[in-house]
């Protein structure tokens, strides 16, 4: 399912947590690990006298890169995996996406860094842009995720029943089958629609249809499923459901970069990425053109 897993690294604790998860994914699928360190020179402190990054800082960056890559090689060696490392300079989002295209990576695993130290390029804004634009699935792991060993026994698929979520559905079903995981399929009726009984009933019926369609598809692949229709704020409901049911991974679709699609990312997926305790796998919906 995955043959080449890209793990952007920057030496932070968050980055190391993403590395642990990336290695477990790669181990399950026998994939090659790609560790990418991007130096964003525009983010480096500058000398007041010369207006350029101090040479001492540049040397520290080089030491940081070497240390990070040593960690990656150790993790990969312990897991018996092939490891490739590369350092680049430039805009982090551009370089990450370019690396994916050049090396045929089919999964990205990263964690947004909260520190502001010069060498940390995996800022929340970078993570959001990668999730929003990457053509391949992206796993986002928060630094405060505390499980000692990542496990994949229970997967939650958040579905809205729309055609755009088909790719996320396929990813969740295939992943659950490959990992022999249980699949929970959750549809949330947004709280802004609850004041209209008629509209609420229509959405609940749509939720029943959507969750059962996924359940039937998964059952045909031998996957154990649970379906749930809930009401409230989608991000809050999904986060609470994941916590209460011991979910190991949440799979969600994203809908591109413009207009309503951007609003949707901001209203649900972005909140999940920022606040959920559970790793989030986002899958970008197929692009559709209109006249």
C-alpha cells in the first residue's frame, strides 16, 4: 500500500514523534523511509552588521542536520528498513511537495513544531499547507501524543457522504484491511442544523446511508465495523469519539485549496490537526473541474 514514506524532520521533539510513527507505517508495509530536512534561510536570525545569517548559526544548523539524520538511520536500522536522507534549502512546503514528486513518495508523516528555534521549519502553517496541497495522504502527529508504541488497532473514518470523500473512504478501508484494524465510521450532523427538525431528519437519513455504504464495503473485505451518527460541532464530536473509543488513527478527506473547500478545511480538518490527541490521516479529494 505504501512503498516510500516521507518524514520531514527538523530535530524537534515533535519531529522525533513523527519519526516514530513514520517508522511504524514503513515497517507494516516494508516501505523505504525518506527523511527530508529543509533549511529555510529566510527564517534564520540575521547579523545586525551584515544582514546575513551568522556563520555560527549556519554551523549549528549543519550539526543539527547531522544529528537528526543519525537518529533516522538508527530508527531505520533497528526496524530493518531502507533509509534515504536529504537536506535542501528553500521554502519548506515547496521542497516537501517537490521531493514527493521526484521520489514517488506515497505517504507523508509529520508533526507541527511549536518551538521557534531557527532550525525548526515544521511550523503549524507549513503543516497546514502540506495537508491542504499534497497529492498523497498526510499523517499529522501532535507532539503531545503520548502512547509509547504506535499501534493501529482501531481506525476512525469521518465521512460526510459526498463524492469527494470517496478517496478517504478507499484509503481507510484499504488501510484497515492491511493492518487488520477495526473501522469506526462516523457521520456528524452539524449543530447549526439541529434547530430544524426536518433538516435534521434529512441529514440523519443521509448519515445512515453514508455510514452503511462504507460499512458494507468494508465488511466485504473482512473488516469489523462500527457505525455512528452523532450531533454537534464536527471537530469536537470527532475528537471526543476518538478519545472515548481508543481510536489509533482518524482518516479524513480534504477538499482542495479554494473557496468553500478552503473554508471546509478551516472549519473541521484544521481544528482536528491542531487539537486532536489522535494522529490524523488526511486524504485530498480528487480535483474536479467545472465550466
